[in-house]
C-alpha cells in the first residue's frame, strides 16, 4: 500500500524448478510462480493432477479458474505468468513442482476487446480485495454471444466486467466474472448485461453482496441471473445509440430533431446527481453530433439525458478506464 508509485527489481539466478517443490496444504495457499516464462495453466499445475478434485480453485489479481476432473481448469485464467503470485484453494494437500523449460512456454495471451472500440482498461489494482462469480444469464428470446458483456458496479463505480466464455462440459456460454472491493465486505452489487446482437442493455436482479475471496457458482452450478430490458421511447426527437459504449474516455452522441426545440443534454451519475450539462440551446430541424470527454470522471455507469420541449429520453453508458 504505497503513497507514491515505484518499481521493484529482482536479481539473482533462475530457480532450479525440479528441485524447488512448493508444498500446498488443504485450504488457501499463497503460491509463487517460479518459471521464467508464461505457461498454460494445465501445464503449470500438472504435478498436482493426482490430488486435484472438483472444487479446487486458483485466482490472481485479474482472473481465476476452477478445476474439473477429466477436463482441467476453466475460467478467465488460462496461463500462469512470471512476476505474479496466486491464491490456490485445495481440497487435498500436495506438492507443486513446476515443469522444466523444455515443456514449452505458452505465448502471452492478449485479452480480446469484444467491442473493438478502442481501449477498455479497468484498473483492478485500485482495489485491495477480490472474488469471483461464475454465472449464466437467462432472458427469453436473447442469444448469448462472445461480444456480450456482464458489468458489476457498486454505487455507480465499476467493480469488474467480463465477456462470456464457452464452458465445454455443458456447451453453454458462462460469465466468469472477477469482482473487486475496497473493503472486505461491501453492500449490494448492481449488475447489467449488454447483448451485442440486439445492442441492448438489461438490468439484472440480484442480492449479491461483495465479500473478500467470495467464490459464487462454478461451471456445473453457475449463479443464474434474470433480467428485463431497459426501454426508451421518443416522439419529439431521436437519440441514436451512443457509441462506443462502454467507452474510455470519449463517446459519440448523435441525435435528430423532428421539430424546432430547445434541447438540453445532461449527464447524470447512477445516483441521479447532475455531472455535466453538455448542451442547452435552441435547435432547428436536423441531425446533430458531438462527443463527451469523460477524462476527468471516474469509471462507472452514467446516464445521458436529452430533453426537448415535451419529451425526455435517457441512455445508459459505461465508462471503463
């Protein structure tokens, strides 16, 4: 916990992997990663195969995985990487021996941006505590695809987001979401789901609280979300879908005026507090476009409200820094 940024440098000889076993006990274990390159998680933890059972679990700062007998590890953590430490929860005790370099290192995986709209950078290092929620989403007439997004927030502040990942044992898309907290226990999460096919947001019903090291659901028994679509209606003017959304830190707002009107565009936070008035002036019939630069605002959910003489429309946007 530092007041100022700094760097940590390590020096010395590479670890003799074969002669440096890491003993793991029943329950939680802090483990170091000793190899000099990135390894696939199933390769890195292969020496534990004889003692691993369903329910064993590993997590780092930015991802996690559950173990499934006959399949291996599933989750957002697909590799183990140098300079990282991990928390490993074991049902049985064992001895972890990392494989020698000739086993072959995996190439570092570059996370996919499902929206292709520029950089989405949620800084998990802003939070001391974390946990995981493996979930599925059940909404009538909605098809889950890789471009979708599940977003967790607390009081409008983003606390984690993830795109779905196919779970091979059931052949369904699940959301392996890593969530973060500033305190070991915090209040209720708010969850939203974005469907890329319909280009619509859904508010998810949930009573989940944040708790450090929480492990809610797994691939075989995922936590289930239900939802309803967030509706809008417009007659006096048309507000097009704000793009990109999620964004960082600039998004584009485009609207058409059907009759001359005074137009006021206001940004509100999730608590309904006014954040910024972007525009407030008389407009003739036509199409207008401008950008909102949220560089000076924190990550979270915001509402863009356009108000005419007799109509109001609101769209929800997500700032992910």
